C-alpha cells in the first residue's frame, strides 16, 4: 500500500466533476453529526462557515488540525454514512 502522502493528490472538486457527489448534497461531520452542504465550487457551507472540507472541519474542531477526507461522510444510496475518502480512493483506482 502506498504511503498516504505519496498517493496521487485528488482535489475534493474532482468528486463533483466525476459525479460521485453533487452540489447541494449534504455531508455529515464524523464527530457530531453536524451537516454541511456542498456548493458548486467544491466548498462546503456549514451554518455561517464556508470553505474547503479541511477549513470547515478545522473550524468545527476549534482550530485543531483537520483532514477533511477523514472527517466528512456522505450517505450512499442505502442511507449508510461513508467517509468521503472512500470516494477519493475510487477515483484513484479508476485512474480518472
């Protein structure tokens, strides 16, 4: 398994471009169930906070370092909450 830091970088927006997530879709913050809406520019809006998956997570964690890939979940077609990092892995393995 390739070390995380050495894996191909995939921006969050690529999940939208490839149809894995949609603007307007809700993401769930892993630690609290707080919800955020995906904007068409690839940012999230969570109450008065707007920014990247990492920035919004960091604010929600009172400034602690945050990797948004490991903290935001989406609901699949069965209603299961799954880390968005799984979608990033799907893109990596499909060589998009």
